[in-house]
């Protein structure tokens, strides 16, 4: 409403009102949260008081003049300007003319109501408009000349529009739009395919300063404003800018043991704090992230800008460093893993995002869900980014389609190949596992907290003709296209089995090695097993137990060898997430068959138990108890709790101090809910010795 005319009407007396200059006295952009603009554009949840609209949809505004508007002799125009902050590239300037009848697909406006000196306008925007923060100026024309009225600081924020059929991000299902655009709470899955863990994440896309932070991130990309209309380019930019590897982006990754000077990746439980920190420091990268943090923040940015997006976890996710489209494990003559040669790693899990959009840059049929991954694994066209990659292209092995399809294909569908060193120094292929990579690909269900398995979207059933065809089609483009011979005499199988949900941290871990002799002759072998502590990225840290077992199997016999890893054997070696791997290798003496398998497991951590005391009512103080039991026979030092959600606009941090061995801690915290309806309260614990400890409570807040 502030701002004024840049020119003044002459003070001379005039014979009639119509002969006077048409001066704009005020402009009302009807930007209140509960007004029709914000409601109809599905932007009423944003904390901001600005006019936030979605492209391809009409919005309304009032203008008050110095005299009544005369349609015969007066006219109006809106000037919208999108100007870059950090780069010298040209911005965008749009003139919106006044017309009698509005037509779709054009920048136009029409007077829909006139009251004395005020007019109400309906303004049409294009479904292909660039998103961003536009400066608005009203231009008024009369026979006496033209005047300009800048509306700043009342700028207009334009977003993508999944409700508009002509928008590239159009999604035709209201329940999915509610989930993938409007839901600010989600779930992220971690662990291993046998032990799937869940954590709730506060995307916080509507919280204070988050929209401004998201546009600030796009500005850092220094891409021409004309490109801001294209969700393919915007999502690719975001995948580069959420990591700080080569462009001063949002997050610094850290997969080591020490998080000195930053926040441990497992301690974050939402994106709001991270994005506000980055924005308020004018772009100083935030420490520290691992894959789920990158994915949580990417999800926030893309949902905030209006692109339907979800977090997806791939279990046993391959990191193919040489684009062979296979995951290669090298062993020596004694069957020990050659650790410095095995550069491809298999991550226990890897979290990325999928965004929904059409792909006019690809052949028909490859629109829909696209993988967007901000975790910096490999450079793509000179910068650490990945995607958008068509999920359909991955499923069909069409690795020649852009962007980064070979890399994503290998993550979900490569074959794990064991190579053994020969006396002359060369390597021969001794074992192939065709279905160990890309398991139980998971995302949160629409409208509930259930987990949905979407593996079928990425690949045909393992071993089916379509799946093998896709792998072979893809491998033709790989750097080792002539594989797939197989050794003879595979009549002994080896498998590793774990009971139930698996061991808890602080307890002994019990596993079994199960061998089957499928032949009608006796088989003898020597087995080597090794238990290694590893990072969830598949990088090995240290061996905690190792032994050889001689073995005799009668014809058709199945033998189970129990294996116990004691707490005292691993307690001083664990890294984040309590991830361990059991590797078993062996050679069958009679057939020279090589046995090789690996099994990843994790030590489960306790939850934080959150219990509200009494009813939650808007504006009334609510007491909440948070309980935690230390499962370790070790003291936890410098414990910090972080709490968010329940409509709070920031994260509450509680520096608790030390927790005794096996002790129980109870915190009592008070909150005043501000928003009615179903809410979540999240808590996480930051502690060097014990990570991935978190909890969530569903709280229904009653209105006053």
C-alpha cells in the first residue's frame, strides 16, 4: 500500500473530472492469508504476509484513484519486473494490458467491479511464467498524460502451480497435491532392507523466511530469469545448490567421525533451521549433512516453490564410480577383500527425491516422477548435482536419456560382481549377484504415515525377461560392456540370516550363516568370515572380528553356523548409525566354486518417548514429557536435545549435559500451540556416542 505517484497532477483548475490526470492513490493486492487470493491459490499456509500466487491462475486487486475511472478515455497497465540480485543477466519485464474479455494463456487484466473512485481488477498470469519475486508498478493513462505508481515493498511472489492443467508440474490428484505440496511433515526411511528405520522430518516449507530463503538459493545459481519458468532446470539447479561442493550452496557434507564445529547429521529433524541459518548468514554453508539431510532440504525447497516432491529411500544403493553399471568387489588369492581396490561402494541406504513434472525435452512417455538428488556423489556436467532423471527411463534401461540416468540406473539395478586376482595380476569374474542392489525402495504413503514400496516403478521384477533386457540394454552403454559369463558348478549356496528386527545397540548381535549343498555329493570348503564396522555409505572403517571355519556338507545338507558379536567386541569401534557388515567368502574344494556374500545390519537405537500431559488447545500452555533411556554401559557426554513442530517457527534446543550409563532421563517442556488441527511434535538427540535417536508424537490441537 505504500509508495506514491512519481508525478503530481498540475494544480490548475479543471473544467471536469475526466480532464484531470488519473492519479493512483493506493493499491490493495488483497494479500491477507484468509483472503480469496491466497485461499484460491493454495498459499494461505505460508507464514508470509505478501501476495503469494500460483502461475496460470487469476488473482484480484483493488486500485483507488484520485477520481472515478472513465473507461472511454482512461486506461491502465500493470508492469511486472523480475530482476536478478547476484548476476548481470537481464531480468524479465512484463506489461499486462487492460482488456474487455479475459482469454486464457495471456497476460491480461479486466475491471470486474467499479465503486466510485475504486476499481477491482482480475489479472491473468501465464502457466509458463517464470517463478520468483516480481516488483509491481501500476501505469495510469488519461488524456492529460501517464503516471507510474510503484507498489513496492508490496511485491508479488509467483510459484509453480500443480492445480493448473497447463503447468508443467500439473498433478491431477487432489490427495497427492495435498501430500506432495501442502504437507509440511514427512517420513524418511533409513537403516537396511531387513531393518528399516523411520524418522519424521519437518519440511517447514511454509515457515517464516523459508520462501525468501528458497528464492535466495535460486539467485545463487546465477541462471537467467527466463529459465526460472522450467521445472526441469529449476530442479537441476536445486540439486546443485543444496550441496556446497562447488557453488557455495546450502549444506556441507560430512561422512567422517567428527562433527566438531557443526551439527551432527543425525541430530537434525527438519529443514527450517538449516534454511534460515543459510539465508540469514547471506549464504554461508551450514554444517553438516548426509544424504537424508540433503533430501529433506531439497524436498522443502521444491515443495515451497510449487513442484510436487517426495523423499525416496533406496536400500542397498550402489555407488558406481567408474560408470561400468556394475558394482565391483575385488578379492585376493586368499579370498580377502582388497579394500583399496574396491572403490565402488554399496550404501546401506541412500535417500533422494522425486519431483513430478512433464519432460518436453525427452521422448514421449518419460514425464512423471523424476529423481532429483542433491547428495554430492559424482559431478554431472562439471558440477555436483544429479537429475532430473526420468524414473521410467531407469526402469527401461534407457540410460542414454538425460540427466544422469546411468548413475541412477546403477544405484538401483546394477549387478554385484566379485573379481578374484590371478597369479599374473589380472582379475577374473568369480561370482555375480544379480538381485542384491536396489531393494525395498520406499516413500511415505499419501495421506498416512505408512511406508509404500515403489521398487516396481524403478525396475521390473528381478530375474524377469524385461528386467534382464533393461540391465543388458543399459550395460551396452557402460564402460565394461562384455560381461556376463558365469562360473560352472554352482551347487553350494551361502546366505546370512538375522533374527527378527535385529540386535539393539548395547547388546550382543546374533546372526547365522546358512549353507546348502544342492548336489548329491559331499562338499568341503574353508569359509572366511569378517565382521566390519562401516559407514552407512558402505565405506569400511575397521574389522572387529575375523575367523576361518572348515566345513563339510553331506549331499543335500543344510547347515546353520551361529555367530555372536559381543558388545565388548564392537563398543569402541562404532561409527554413526551403528552400521556393520558381515562378509563371508570361501572356495568349494571339489568344484572350485567361489562362495561370496555380504550382509549389512545395524544396531537399533532407542526412541525418545514424547507424551503430552492433558489436552492441547490453541493459545493454552501444554506440558510435554520426553523420556529417554541410555542403552549403553557408557556415559553419554554433552547431550543436546532438539525439539520442533507443533506450529513453532523455530527449533528449541536443550543442552542437557551428561547422561549416566543405563540411566533414564525425563525432560518436561512447555509449549503454546498456535494452530488448530492434527500436528506433530518432533525431538532428536545430538550425542557423539549414540546417534539416530529421535521420536515423534501426534497431537491434535483443539481450537480455542
